């Protein structure tokens, strides 16, 4: 183990690394070396003789977990690093449930429903209860169900506490939706955390086992935790409370999806005798940018005081630019980018980012960049793993690990066309209501085969036989990619794409994406230290986050990045344009109406601290919105900048 890693840290970082026992809150401002502190702290634990199996580190993204594993492996041996539990909340909870979920009525081969599966089940639940989309908007109900689970409210309780008409309907749909998930042996994303909470609450002996194993807990990005994550940490820490949380209350920007900034603000109240360490030396930005960030965020009342500083010097002044229209603003940005590229030798397009508060603002900038011949990548465009042909292939695989996954069968029944259309689907559903069996079992049942045409019956028998044959073959680890390619070929999917997409070029592109998916499986196998099963891959696939879902060549392209500020968190660029700095845009009008101004200010703080060297803030005096021209006034945040 390298002996010098402590000497490379500044004094507050060193203090955080060597403080191993008791509750510790590390307030890590933007760009202050948070990941380095966490990995060095784990290395220090191992140096002091703490068993790697006794350490758990929880992150919010797979990328952060991977980066920590790689850095830790460089500080200690890769073998030792591999024994430390490092992962996202969801991946760690999924691992726990694979071992113990049977007591909650599921099997260990449960599948994880994606957003599309969830909406399909929600629509089914609403329809069965007689609600139309007009009665209860599906997206709003999905959001409410997610809130119930994050607040640890089960369906019966949700029905008891519902008061408004919408909440009464949502609670009823929640109950039926959960029954449908359980019938399919599926969990949604929120269930992964909620079910571990249920497991530890209802079976305390399970909690005791994990408390005895994991003596030391570390949590990254603690300001982003929601209520259920807070409760899981509190339960696992127990009375011992060797728990270190690292985060920045000034970067808490996910309140709209359940994050509770009070978790970090109240940490010392919940965990008595907490030691608090501030990391304030910034290694990213110039002092001109940091002074602006400090000045902005000081207007917030509910926060820990911090003052970021840097040894990088004063740097360039901020450029605040007013344009007449959105078109002029976009052209200005494109012209300035060309100027940056000409004036700064060695600068790449990927050193530049355009940040905006709302996605719809990207269109005008895309147009201007295209006109100027400037390459760009749009964060939040269609992700590789969200493409229809990839999701269809994944649905075929889900059916091998979980035959009860009705949503996946319904997705692929007619893909490619095989004579099993709407009529067959309707017959299967009616039989299921009477027999309460998974659709995959009914597919080969005489009761179904006798009711459809001979061609449809033949196709159903063939599909059912392929499911059975490959389920057995793929139950053994090893050779995953080869077996899966053979399976997708045998069920007619690979070559059936030519029948789905008549245009030759389109079908070839879709087929190429499916082969890329198979390549991802091969890569998954190569990276594994031991043979992996299809279930292992499907869990990894289901737990991908937005940072994982684009192909490497798209992520690494030399192109200007266009992204919302939310999606830019954790990123940094030498040159940053924050555009649309106008009242009702940034801060967003919804935040102004709902009293969320402090979170909007934190979001602006995040935007400013993405910049390393040069920061441009632009606004327009007029903007077309919903087809109407509106007079715009500058964002109040611009007035909060230091004079």
C-alpha cells in the first residue's frame, strides 16, 4: 500500500481520512476532492487493520462507484479492494434481496421493472378499476406511488390517509399496481429500497446480520438522500454509528424527486457527537468564479456556512451578456465558441458546455451549432439502452429469468410478427383472469391453443419451446453472449427486424444496435472475475443509470455538451455558458410559485461551479414561449452576483 497518500492531502482532507470512528459529516464543497477523500479514507481503514468485508460505501451513480473502486485498487491491492462493498443504494439493496426476499413472498429470480413496464402495469391497474387517463393522469399517479414508497407508506396505509379525490384514486391504483407487480415476481426501482426496509423492520434478525457484518459505513452525496435512504442508513448504523457521510447542502437540487436537504442539515442532531469537517479548498475553478458562487449561495438561509477558495489565481471576469432574442442568444454562443477555438490552441469542443434550466431551450442552440458546423452532443437525447429494439431484446431475456414477467411477454408476442396479434392477446388475458397463471404457461396450454388459428398455435408452441430450451441452457454460467445471440436468432428476433422495419437501411441500423447489446453482454462477462449468469447481467442492466446508457463513443466524442444543469452535476468544463438567465426561466416559474427559491439558487450555484476558467451568463429581452412573444426581464440571480 502506498505510504504517501496522506501527504498528498490538504489538512482538512487528512483529518477526514484519519477520523475513523463515530459519526462524521464531511461538508465537501464543489471541486474540493470529495472522491479522493472517500477512497483514501477506505484505504486508511484497511491500513489500520479493519477487514474489507466490514466496510460498505454507498453512492448514487454506477460511475461514482466504479471510480471509487478503481482509485481504491490503485491505493491498495485490487484483491483487497474487491472485498469492500461499494455500490449504489439500489445495487446494494438488490444484492440483499436476491439472498433474502423469499420471506416477503417473491423468488430470488425477481426481475426489476423499468419505467415502461411500470407504466404498462399502472395503466392496467387503472383500467381494471374503471379509471380513464382523464380521471387520473398516469404520470401523476406514478409520481405519487413513488412518493408513497419513498415515504415508506404501504398501499393500505395510503388508502387510510388519502383525503383529496386524486389521492383516493391514486391509493386504490397503488394497491392494484403492487398486486400486479407481485403476481409477476417483479419489483420496481423504488421497491428495491422499500423492500429492504420492510425486510429489516419485519425480520430484525436480518438487520442484525448486516449490522454485525458492516461495522463502517460511508455515504457519498448525502445531500441527495430521500427518506427511505436515510432510514436504511440509520438502521444499518445502529447504536455503533461508525457512519461517515460526505456531501454539500449547497448542491442539494433533487427535492422534486424526493431528496430531503434536512437529512444533511440535521445529521448532527440524529447522530450524537458528530464531528464536522469542512473541505473548502477548490481544485477546479478560478477565484473569480468561486467568489461569484460564494456570493450567490450566501443568500440562502438554511445552510452550513462555507467559503470556497483556490490557489489557481483570480482568472477571467464573468461575462454577463444581454441579447434581443433567443435566436440572437444562440448565434452569440455559436460565434463565441468559434472564437474560443481559434484563440485557445489545444482547446477541444468537449471543453465547452452549454447549460440551461429546461430541456426545451436546447432546440435553438442545436440549430445555431448545426448552422456553424460545430459538433455537439445532447445529454438526455435518446439513450442507447432506451431504443426500442434494445428494449425488445431485453424483454426476451427477462422471460428466461422470470417466466412470470407478463409485461415482457406482451411486449414481444408480436415482435417480430408471428400471427399472435390482438386476438391472441385478448384470449390470453381472458384465460389468465380465470386461471391466475403466468402468460408464458398459458401460451402452451390447450385452452389457448384450441382458441387460435393453427398458424398462431404453431407459433405459440414454437415460442414456448424456445423459452424452455434456452431457459435451461442459460441457467448455467458462462458463454452468455454466444448463447443469447443463438436464442435471439432461434426466436426469430434477429432476422425478424427486416420484417418490422421495411427500409433496408433502418433495419440494418436496428440490427446493429441489437448486436451492440450482445457486445455489451460479452463485455460484462469479460470484466467479471468469475462466470456470470443471465440473472447477473439482467440485474446489472436494470440498474444502469443515465451515465451508463450511452455508448462510449457518444460520451467521449469531441463535441460541445448541451445539457440541463441537473444533468451537469458532477461534471466540469473549462468554458461554460449558462443560458436563459431570465425571470420565470431561471429561477423557474414553478419554483417561484411553490416557494422553492432556495433550491433554485442551489441549482444556479451548481451551474456556476461547473466552470473551470471562463463563465458566460446570457439572457434575452424577448423570447417566444408557447407560440407567443414575451418580454423577458433578467433573472434575480444575476443581481445577486458580486459587483
